[in-house]
């Protein structure tokens, strides 16, 4: 028996199955978690479908009140949720606390939005309005790197638009989401929000379910392709926020001492397990050696450890599969470049890897061409900014990127040519709930956040009346 429950149709219930959740800092079992069966998934979808007609007819103000109430519960239980998040995900407790409060802020942000009808024509002969209607049941699938904040990219917008939701957290980080479900179960009518956990075996079933009208998925590009294929069976809507191989381009007029800490943060936050982390950095030859030295010094000084320990800056990789992948990429990088900081695992239990800097490496090596999703940063030398931009764009991905320069006009001009959903200038990986976010090419389809993200949870309906 587990002390956490699934949330289905307004009731907390045990899973038909159970599974172990591992603490990545210790490799020990953290908790036994309820695991939903296919029958429980179907029950959750049925509950969401049954709840949809009444919820979709509620006023927008009623929905906003519910979102505000959820935000208040998150804030009131921030300490408990943050500790659980650190234990299951690995990130430092300060970062986990920030994620929890960030999730609450995202819920509150969506209460500032509305879905007004837009009058297209109001002439003597006709009246035409464009309206935004809810879709129905939304399947929300969340990854393991930011379980709560990425949930808050999806759930508040879906609910505000009048949809009902079946939420599925990642198999390795379900605990904080399930606990949140317990805390907020009485805020919404039964069936409006359902939370299940699985062992990576129900995503396909949710994606192809005939009663689900849209899938909002954040995860790898490989899994995103499977989501898209499954959704195609019923032509359901999809929003896909997928992998990235974000490049930073650092021009020669940048001061390495000033920029290096910001670049380090952009690359190594959450131990590099960020979809929009800087995963390769192109540095002009005139400052290349100095930038390598600054980044290596920051990597050497970083405190790696259990996220619950005071002073920890970087926690473990979240799971063994990702840990093994990153170590393999580091070993491959040794054959193509020079490791000048880090370079391996930390002795003892836990999926810890020292932050690693690799210089004298170039395009064509795995570490540069692939998404590492871990604490490793390749630094590539360039002499011509246009050539660096072409190399940065020569990727199947296009999630984000950044330009670093003291010449803001030059930086803006280069940013306009960056083939990615977001381009930052003199910063990297900044997100806010009011700023739309989405990827280009194989980094995704559609947008999240902002007014654009809210609209993606709706059906555009045009009413055209003759007079």
C-alpha cells in the first residue's frame, strides 16, 4: 500500500498496480507509488468527458477563482512540495522551491486572461464573430526535469478555456504531482482534473484515446514523433514542446568575465536538464581562450551534491538512463576535443556528474550535434559571425538560441536570422508566463504560455449571420 493516491473523478484511489520511485541522489527507493492500469486510464478519461459539459458552461470568473485557489494551495504547501520535488527529481531545494512558487505564479497569470469574442463584421448586411470554444478532454503529459512548472504550462490554460484534463506526470517523478492532486482535489468539480501515474506504458493509450480531443506533450523529439503518430488516428489537436540543441554565439566584443557566469547558468541550470539550456556555445577566436578559462573555473568551483544539502548548486542527473547517456557522450568527446573541467562521475551513490567543459571540439562530434541534456558544454571556436550562425542553424532542432554582444544592433540582426522559436540577446533560457514559447523544426509544434498558448486549448468558431 502506498500513502499517495491517484485522483480520478474527484476521488483519491489506489493504483491497480504500484511502482518504485528512486531518489537519484542516493539510488535508494524513495517511495512506492500508485500506478494506474489501462482500466484506470479509461476511467479517468470517462470522468473528464462526463465533467466537460458542465465545466465548459461555467463562467470564466468561476474558472479563474478555481485557478487562484489552486495557486493559494500550492503556495501554502510550498515547503512540502519542494522537498518532495528535490527528493524525486534531484535539483537543489532552493531551485525546487522556486519551481513550486513559479507554478503558483503561472496559475495566477492565466487568471489575467480572457477569451472575448472578436467582431469581424458588424455591417448592415451581416454580423460575423469569431469565438473561442473549449475542445473537450485534454491529455497533458509532463516530463521529469520540471514536473510542476511544466504542468503549470498546461493545466491552468486548459482549465481556463473550459476544458477538462487527464494529467500524466513522468514515471520517474510522479510524487509531487500526485501530492498536489491530493491537496487540490476539492477545489474543482469531480472529473475536471484527473491525475494518474504510469510506468511509461500509458502514454500511447492516452494519446490515441478516441475521447481525448488534444494532447499537450513536453518531452523528447523521439517520443514526440510517437505522440504525433498516435494523435493522427483521430486527428486530435497536439502541442509538442520537444528537444533542443540550443546554441549560444558569443561575439568578440564580449567581456568573458562578465558573460561567463551567465553562460554557465544558461548551460548548467538543473544540471543541464533543461530543454532550452545552452547546449553548445560558439565563441569568437579573439576571446576563445579567455572564455574557456572562465567557464572551466566556474565548473571546477561548482558544488555538486544532494539537493537537500545546504550549499548544493548542482544535483544529480534524474535517472540512470540519462546518467549513462551523458557519461557516454563525455567519453566520446574526449576523442574529439579536450576536457578542461569535470569529465566524469562523482564517486559514491547517486547519479552525479561533475560539470564538464570541452574545448577544441567542433561540429560533427556527437557532443556538438546531439542534445546531451546534462552537465556538459562544448565550446566551439569561430572567426566569422555569419559562419557561426550558419553552423548554429545547421541542426534538426530549433527550440532556442542566444546572441552575446556589446553591439545590440548587430546582435538583433543576427537574432532575426536564428532559426529557432526563441532567441535571447545577452541572456539565455529566460521564460515568463506572458511570453509565448514554442519550437521550430523538430523542436515542436504550437505554442505554450501567453495569449497564444491559451488559444491553443480552444476551437475557433465563426458565427456568420445575415441581416
